[in-house]
């Protein structure tokens, strides 16, 4: 039992009927049918090829792995390939969704259950007044849900990048591995989100006769969301680059501070070493075999060491 819907004259008249009945329902030219195939079987592939008469190249693309988001035009239908995304634990999870758009049918093919269609159906149910636009209405609900998923993933990724920025100035940030992980997630998101601008731009061409005047503002709204997501991912790419550069700069400053401290303490320790080494020679020296010689050397060690400590402290080396 697949997800199915039947609209007639802008009203939902049937749903959740067997996918095998979809071809028969399409004989009614006033009906608009949607059905979904998830990891379809050979019989369901045959339904697409034999009953619906979809182009063999489009069917081949639908069941090939890792298609680029695109729109292909065939004599009787359009073929779209898009990706739904989910951001989880600093990683982007993608699910390919292929769409066949005929005159009065919309067919979605999902590679797995990772992408649930509950959000799409809620969008359709929330705007029944637009159902008279037919397939254009159904396709808008799907694309709107997919693009909103891209935007939600981009926002969550942006929040993680900002959190990582705040950690740079901690004592032990350890942001290098996490920065690389976020950068990899950003690359995956951009790979599936940026081409959506071309997809929406192609659908808005009047030559397709898919988007009528009623649905045009809604498609333009989805396109605006794709542009905003693209701008957000572009700014995040710069943030990731700047994040790595800032981390290197902070590490360099921290290393300089450590070197200054080590050098300062080495200079302070050199004073008693030099004085004790001088007074430890087996030759007569001022105060040789005299008590005042011991006190002079001891006061010289503490006095000069304290002088160097104050000088380094004033210069913020310690």
C-alpha cells in the first residue's frame, strides 16, 4: 500500500488506494492523481514504464544513484531530481526524491524512508483552495517541503558554526576536527541546495504550462527561500574559512605568549646560575672565605631575579 491521492475538480475525493489502481484512475481526464513509490519493486517500475508511458531515460535516471538536482523535459512529462536533507549530529543526511510530472499525475520515487512525506501532505491539506491548480499545486507542496528542509539544515549548521566560533578563545578549544566536520557538512548541503535555484527557475518558464497565475506567487516564494539558503551557505563558507584562520592566529598568539614566559623564566633562572657559578670557582674572589661574601652573592641572586621579574611583568611577558 503506497501513499496515493486523487483530486477531482480541485477536491480531494480519494486517498490511500492501491498504487496498482493509479493508472486506471488517470483515465478520467478531470482527475489529478499522486502516488508515491519508496524503494520500488520491479512490478512498480513496470507500472511507470508500461501503464504511464514514462520515458525510459527518465526511469533510468530515477533508479540511478546520485543524480544531480535537475529538471529534464520529455514530450509527455517532466522529470525532476531533488534531495531532501536532514541535519543530525553535525552531519547532513540526504535522501534522493525523483519526481515525474505529467499532465494530470504526480509520481514521487524515494530511495528510502529517511524522507517522510507527512510534511508534504500537511501542506496540501492546509491549502485546499489551491488544489484546483492541479499538478502544479501538488508539486509546489513537495518542493516547498524540500526547500524548507534545506533552510532548516542551513540554520542549524549556522548555529553550530557560531557556537564553534565562541569556543576559539577558550583555554583548550580543540575546534580543528569539529571545523572540518562542519565544513564537510556544508559542502554536502551546498551540493544539493544550490542547484535548486536552477530547478525553480526552469519550472517558472511559461513553456512548461505547469505553474498557472494562481500558483506563480507561491513558486516565487519557494525560489526566494532557495536564494536565501544559497546566500546563507555562501556566508557560512566564508565563516568556516575565517574560523580556521582565526584558530591558527589564536594558536600562534598563545604560542608567542608561552615562549615569552619560558624566555622570561629562563632569564630569571640564569641570574642565580651565573652568580653561584662565579662564586663557585676555585679561585679567590671578593668576599672569599668571608661571611659577607655569602650574603652579597645571596642578595645579588634575589635582587637581580626580582628586578627581572618586575621588568618582565611590566612588559606583560609573565
